[in-house]
C-alpha cells in the first residue's frame, strides 16, 4: 500500500445489479466498500436483462422463499433510495400454447397456491383481455399478480448512488 492510500473493508468486483446491491447493503452496514467495475455500472448483463421479479418460476423449497424475500427488499428500496428505478408491481402472465400446456399450468397454479403464491387461470378470453396482442389461437394462461419488474439499469444506478451516500468508492 502506498502512502495516503486507504484499505476498504470489502471490495466488490462487478458493478452489475448484484454487485451494486452487495455494495449498497455493505455500505449501509457501515463497512468501507470499494466497487470495482471495468466499464460503468450496469454495462454488462444487468444492462441487457428485463428486471423481472417473478415468483411463479421458482423452485418451491429453496428458490421461492428467496424470491419472496427479494420482492420485499425491492418494495423497501422504493422508499429508501432517492433515485427512481421504475419498480412496477404489475404482475405477470404465463401463456399456454395448447390445451395440454393449459392443463399443466392449472396444476402449477394449484401447486403455487398451496405454497402461498396467488395465481389465476385465464381462459382464452381472460388471456386476451390481459394481453390483447397475443396470437388469437392461444387457449389461455395464468396471471400472477404479486410479480413485479424493475428497470435494471436504473436500479443499479440507484443502488450505487445510495451506497455512495454511505461512503462507497467506485
């Protein structure tokens, strides 16, 4: 170490949404944190993903509890972070391509309901009421109202900015 340099308690490598979240929570815990990114925050995969916060696609015993916790964190971050990151609790639609897919979807909705995840089976009419631009021959689908979405580039920037207010160095 050179004269005048300081050491960080934690160095986070990668300024995507996961690295930014780690940096934010570590900085909030009053650790000195340095975030190292070769480009700029969200310049990699996080800048190209959809930002979906889904419960219906999670394995029930290990992933679903984490998915629920994640949704709660994002809801809290809406209040904590100063920058808007377009958190939108809009639900999501799963589409069945044929009748056998719709039957399997009904089973999935029942299984998720037993695990506490609300979902509604949509018949042909209900599916097209939710998503009018879908192909007209689709038999139905399912609506999961608790799912949400964030804009990942904005969310990453908001997390980094929030961490900077707690001393993060980038």
